[in-house]
């Protein structure tokens, strides 16, 4: 080891306690090399790859689609409850219906805000990918990946 210039450490003690399987490995990390982020390591150039942009866009698209489906279902439910005939009898509660309608309306408003934010974020990621030099087909998953 000395001939190769490798620094060694001597560990003293009972060999059976130190290495019961007969193997002992000591690792000292190299702290001099700067660490790269995941995106930098993937592209090798210091800027995100087309795959990272495409993945981000696909996640946003799935989230947008899921929230649009929820919004559509909530709106349909709200319309159904608005046009439902009034309940009559000892188990009917008019205040419960009003609370239900109010809650549905709040959920719809929250979903609309979330969708607006997600669409804005998707647009920003798409524009960022375009500025990085990727073509629209590459970002949408329709182009060739180098």
C-alpha cells in the first residue's frame, strides 16, 4: 500500500471482534470534489435534460387531468343537489342541504384555483424547456431523444 501511495490506518484490537467474517473495509469519502445535483448529473452540461422537463410536464399534465375530473364531478354533484326536490319528513334537514351546497361550492373554488396554478406552472416549465433549446415535440414526448 505504501508503494502505491495509499494512506493506511492500523486498527488494534481483537481480530474476531473487529471483523467476524474476516473482512474489514474502511471508507474515507473525497470531500474535495463538488457534488452535482441530480439534474446536472443527468445532463452532464450543468443544465437539465429534455427527460427532466418531459417528466415534470407529464406529472403536471396528470395532476391537471385528475383535478379537472374532480372539478367536473363536483360541478355535476352541485347541479344535481340544487335541482333535487326538497326532502320532506322527520329526517329532512334544510340546514344540512345548505351546508352541503356551501361545502361543494368551496371545493369547486379550491379546485379552480389549484388548476389555474398548475396550468401556470406547466406553462413556466414548458417555456423554460424552450429557452433551454428543446423543441416542442421533444418536450411533449413526440420528438426524437438524442
